[in-house]
C-alpha cells in the first residue's frame, strides 16, 4: 500500500509542477504580477485549510495510537 501511495504522490507532484511551470509565464503576461500571486496565495490558503481539516494531529502519540487512528 505504501508503494502505491508514494507512486500516486509522485505523479500528482509532477503534474502540479508541470502545470505551475506551464501556466506561470502566461499568467504573468495576461493577468499581471499581482493577480498571478493572488491566485497562488489563494490556492495555498485552500491547501492549508484542507490539510488542517483532513489530517489528524499526530504529535505526542505512540505508534500504536497512530495505527488505531489512521487505520479507519
């Protein structure tokens, strides 16, 4: 399961990096500096909110507690 998850993560990361590198020059030319960075800032804020909402806190928990929480 871990190998499959790592593979999915690598593909998602590569696609995201390609999209940013492909769209960034176009956004700068057509939307301007401010709007381009507002868009990336908004995407960053949405990402932080999703991470805070979807991922459980693991600080100070033992491996056994983590297995119980994450094995749902």
